[in-house]
C-alpha cells in the first residue's frame, strides 16, 4: 500500500493506490452525474461585456435549459436559444438578465 500524507480516510491523492483504493480502476467508472457522452459544449452570448471569455464556454448536461454564472456580486442568467439548428455545436445560451446576491 502506498503511504499518503493525507490524514483523511478515503481522500483521493496523486498516488495510484490510496487507502486500498486502486486508482487504475477509476477510469472505468461512470462519471458522477451520468455518462460522459451526454455532456455538450455550450457558448454564452450577451450579457455584460466584462464577463470573462473563459466563463463564456463550458460543458454541461444536455438536459440543462438555464445557466447561472456568478459575476460581480450577482448572477448572470442565460437560457438555451430556442432558435437553434439541430445538431448545432456548440449550443448557444443567450443572456436573459441579472440578479444581485442578497447580503
């Protein structure tokens, strides 16, 4: 067994085997939340011009119709574009509004 400096039981680290858990079998397991093939690429359009580019593209479940992005003390809301071509990739989500975080 590989010794890990992590004292928490069951915590996954960079070692191949931790707490008798063989990491080589992890890739065979289904990802949390479903099948990896069901993940789609999404682009967020509209909203504030200062929303960082790296927040405008993401991967989500195809069942999602709304996305909420935390930005400058609030949330930017995006909804799936209803006028999209079948099999269009990435899927476009358009900005619908902003809400502020209550303090």
